[in-house]
C-alpha cells in the first residue's frame, strides 16, 4: 500500500439538525480515519452507530460541523467543487430500488456520465465498460424492475462505476438481499478492488463481510471504538460484545470452543483456519 | 386488477415502428390524433382505421397486448356510446319507451364514436408500446426544447416524467404487498358497499404515501451522489438522428391527411 490518501476523515463531528423542542443528537463524534490508494476498508456498526452518516459525509452530501473530510485532497466543504468530489467518491446505498433512475439498465448506468456532461462517445465507452465490469453487459436493455435484488444492486454499482471514481463507499449494500445476492454483490465489490484498484469503504453490520478487508473500523454511538486488521479486531471480543455485533460464524465457533476448554488460537476467521485449528486438537486417529 | 394496466408500458422489439425516431413518432402521433378528429364520414374514418391497423401489424406487438389495453378502457367506450345513442335523435326511431328514444342516427353516431376512440387508443398506445419511456421523455424534451428560450425548465419536466414512469412498476408492486399485509391483518377489501370499500383503501394508501416520500428522499440523495445538479446542462447517451425512414413515416402521415381531406370533401358530413 502506498502513502497516497484518497479519503480522509480528520476529527469529524456531525449532528443532524434538531427538530423543534428536541436536542440535536450527535451522529458522528470525533471520527478520524484514512482510506489509502486501493485500500479495502470496512466500517462495522449496529443500527444507529452513525455508520450511514459516514457515507453521506464522504461525498459532500453532508458537511461536518467540526473537523475536515478530504476526498482526493479536496476539502468537502468547498461547495464549488461538489461535483468533482462526488465524481471521485461514489456512494452506493442500501435499497437498489430507490437509486435506479431510468427504466432501462444502460440508460440508468449512463445517468452519472450524462450529468457530468461528457461527450456521447465517452458516455458509451464508460457505460459499456461499467456494465462489463459487473457482468451485466448482456442485460443492458433489460428493465431494472425485472432483475433480481443482486442484479439491481450490481446495476447501482455500475452506475457509480461509470463516473470512474477513485473511492466507492457502499452503505449496507447487501442488507436487503437474499444470501445468494449477498455473495454475488460482495464478489463484485472485491473484484473491483482487486482488478481496478478502486478503494472500497464497505459499511455494514455483517461482521463476516469484514473478514477480507485490509482495515476494519468498529463504530458505536458515533465513535470509532476499534480499528485494525480483521484478525486484531475480531480478537477483541470484550469490546465487540458491547457493540451488539455478531462474530463471523467461524470466529464464534472458535470462541465457544475456547470457552469450553478447547485450546484455540486468537484469530480464527475463515473455515480453513478453523479446520487447521481443529486438526491440531482433535485426536489424530479416529476409531470406528 | 393492477396487472391490466398496459397503457404507458413499453414492449421492447426490433420492428420498423420501434426503430423510428421518437421525435418523429411523437409528432406524427399527435398529428394522427388530430386527423382522427378531422374525419367527418365513415370513409375517412376507415382510412384512419387502415392506418392504425397497419401500424399495429408492423410493430409486431402481440395482439393479446393490444386487446388487453383496449379492455381497460371498455367502460369509457360503453359510456360514451350509450350517451351518443340517447343524445342523438336524428334518423328513424327504432325504439321508444318513456323518455328513452333510440334512433338510427344515434346508433350510427355511437358506432362512429366507438371506432374513433378505439383508433385513437390504438395509435396513441402504440407510441408508448414501441418507445422506451426514457426515449419518449427524451423526445418530448427535444421537441419542446425551443421553449427553453422562454425559460421553461423543459429538462427538469422531462426528468420528472422519467422518474414517474420509472416508479410505476415499483409502486404497483408495493400496493400489492401492502394489500396482502393488510389482508393478513384481517382487512376486508372485496366486500361491502362502495363507501365501505373506499374506506378500506385508506390503510393501503397511507403507507403507500409515507413510503413514497421516503423513497423520494432516498432517490434525491442517490441522484445527488451521481452528480445530478441541473437537468438543463446534461449530455445524452443516445443521440437522436433522423433517417430516411422517419421522413417516409411523415410522408405516410401526410398522405393520410390528404386522403382524409379528400374523402371529407367527396362524401361530405355524415355525422
């Protein structure tokens, strides 16, 4: 990983405007983190932990009350450079139905580049490229409402991809999908990160989606309470317990085994690691 | 009930009608609608019927779809024709009872009206069947673009239309889900008087409206994320170009107009 920072949160505070007669509740308090070139970052948190606010702060939809958000070295509070920021930091939301604008797949993907007032040939190139990246090129003339949830979310991702952003922020992109759609969408997110070097900020409450990330941030009540590699973060069960997040299945099993007195290493995140750990402790020869 | 709504739906295809330029289709369709009302006798009307049927056949849209679209306006057809029968008292009286009088003139007028409405629906629904809603709004935007000089926000209006069209299937789905949810809670939607049934719809529409506002909010956010700032300075993926076939289409329409005028003069006013 190089030193170029593509997205930076520097001591960011944000509260939503208070409704009449109510006190403003801080959504995000003193949040700092960096997203480096090509990094895969996962922000974990339960409902109301302020993680969706992170998405809106990252591309100038919201401007921090205190602190600074910098996207590709542009301060997001510079209103005149709003479009530049949004083109560089794309945000994909939870519900694919509410972010598809057009009635034909390719026309929806073209929405972003059209707004950037690009020449027609360039729009065509970007649309085709984005659709191929999520393997929907063959379905470019379909109507979005006839696609499956996973496919709709891929259309939404392609729509962001067509703006050729450096960073893609995904706000719970899988929470409305069935298990099949979930793996499908996650696979494409990882592929884009790997093959195109796009930095990804995956905001989620599924801990197992964080296993393959470079860096994990755990949020609770608007603050970052844990940060580090997935192995380091998942080893801190003491902190994780209070956030109400659930450990990935393999880690949960390893933790239960440990409590039952079976020696288990600290960071067991994948089925392979779990199998290896179990092989160490199980009797070698099984008698029928 | 909701599945019957086919007006405003698009059926992708590759027929000659599909490939015509949307702007030309829009203009010619409007012209044809006016032409239908110019007809003063059955001969001229027959010509528009031939035109409409030929267009339907060329579009290769399944006839089943066409009939389904007509079925949804059956009530309007019946209502207007009944009105014509009672209202028009020219010609020989065929039947008389109390204040109701049916005359040959009334029957002819009703038949004329029915044919006129059906042709009208055929021609106008063919426009939406063969043109994708986005292309259509695009065409409307371009046809109306001279109005931009008068500061009419044509682009914004077109964008609103696109979004409305985009959300029709989503909202129809949602109505179905809410109906089922309310039925599962014991709502009775199908029996009772008209007033009772109308009242039973309130728990359907309230959540629908609330959800629509939430959707609108999220959609606005998603559009902002995709750099939407104003609709008047966007470029387009699809460039519209007029081909020889588009002028051919216009030519056919002009021939139709000529034919109608000729037949109107030749046979005079029948209705």
